[in-house]
C-alpha cells in the first residue's frame, strides 16, 4: 500500500506523523511524508521518504483578526499545492493531520481515500460534553447538564461559522460544500486521556500515542541520587513563556537534580545540579521522578507511558484541556498562573505523594487497549468505508 502522510511543521503534529510513517514502513507499506522544511531531513534520517510541501508558506496566523477564515483560506492554498504532488505519488491512501485540512481537500479532488490523524484525543464537539478546551468535566445533575448545554450553545455560533467558511472554500476549489469525510480517524492518545461521549464516531479508533524521538543524542543527568525532575517547555506558540527558567528557580534548594529538554543548545550558567539541551526524552523519563511540562499532548502521553507523574504549566489552545484531564486522572498537578512558589509547592507535592506515580502507572496500563493504526487504515481502505 502506498501511503502519503501530510503534516504541518509543529512538533506536536509532525512527530506523530513520522512515527506513523515508521509504523507503515515496518508493516511493509510504502509511506511518504509531506511536511515543512524543518522536518524533511529529520524524517529522511529516520529512513522515511519525505518532501517539502511546495508553493506553500505556512504563515504565522496568531495575529489574524478572523483566525477561522485565515485557516480555511490557507487550506485552499495547501490543496492547490498538494494536488500535483499527490498526483505524482499515486497514493492508495492519504493520511491527513487534523490541522492539514487542505490535504484532505486535495485527496478528495483526486478521488483518493483519506484518513484523519488526530495526534491527541478526539476534540470534536459532542452533545454530551462541555466544549473542548474548557477543561471541565461533564456536568453532574440538573445544574451540571444545564451548564454544559449553555456552554455548548455559546460555542455553536463559532462552529456554524467555521462550517460556512469551510463550505465556501471547498466550492471555491471545485468540491461540493460538504464532503463524505475520512474513511477512518486515528485518535493517537492513551485511552486514559479520552472521555466517554454518547456520539463517538463509528470510524474513530484510539490507536495509542504515536511517539518518535526527534533527537538521537543522549543527555546524562547531573550525578547523584537525588530525585530527578525533568523540565520540557512547550514547543507550541501557545505555550507558557519562560517556564524552564522559572522552574529552575523554583527547584533551587529543594535537594533535587534537574534536566531541561530542549530542541536547541544548552544555555550557559546552569547550576551544577542541572543540565539542559537536546537529548532522548524517553531515556530521560525512565530516570525521572516527575516531569514539569507545558501540557502538550505528546509530552504528557510520553510521560504517562513511562509512568512518570507531571506538574503541568498549561498555556493556551488545548493545553488547558489536557492539563485538567491529567489532574482528574490523579496523575499530576496544575500550576496556573505560574509562579516560583506555585511550581515549588507542586513539585514537592508530587514527589511526596506516591499516589501520583500510581495513577500514572494506571494510565500507562490503558495502552494495552488500543487498535493498530496500520490495520485500521488497511481495513478502512479494503472495506471502502465512507
């Protein structure tokens, strides 16, 4: 099976895409990754055929007055850029990251079945949940159900507006206003991080986190037997700023060791009990007693799979949602707003209470109850599900 996987350049999305390509390759299929410049060489070094999405500048949309319209307009540009590339690749199946809306449009234009990859829990609205992003648990009792209904009504206008914008863009590039949708949806999360909903899509399958180590380097923690605290600042532009520096200040005089995992070089002037720089996060987590992170799904899933509890300093976007799901699981503590005292107290609390580590281990155990993403794709393609 020839598979083309399309993802933008944000690490939280392209890393799962690379991991999925590796799964296809191991299963005997022929994957090709289409992504931004930054990750083409990294994917190639992992043994994946990769190419840049041509004629597309992935502009920073954070200052757009109408973000929804800008995203849909960008999707039309992506669809036009991808169509000749997909034509040349002749894929049997296209896998589109959930944010790569234009990739699904390009697949539709060519009549190629496509699968949606969600590198996090299912974030679609549900008639049985409060709006995704609120961080709220399902309301209990009459008041709770009323609260959730009111919140859903408040967000329904934005959802309808997005539907209209998408329909306009689809018709602009020659598609019908509404498409049939993906033949399957890969929900790349731990079951422990999902929430039950009465309207779970029939073609959505939890396949477990798709993880790949972006760095092959190894980083040795500071010597000693003191508990190791790993710090992983958010890679998303919505993440909290200055978290690593604040955390190191908070950890001073706590009698711990620290490692700060970054994509860039190590800063100068670190105390002797701390290290910083790129390095394999999976190996560092196996030595860690707690992780301090921004709340991105990929880092949280990686920590929980290693049975490491977390202190979460969430930024915007879906980080608040993920932070609250982890806190409700008992796997960690939220610090918001972030302060030195708040971080110090949270780390001390997690280190001092074994129930947090036990909850992380319970979350890790749910990884046994997931589907194989390659098998899901093959079955959907064979069945011709629409």
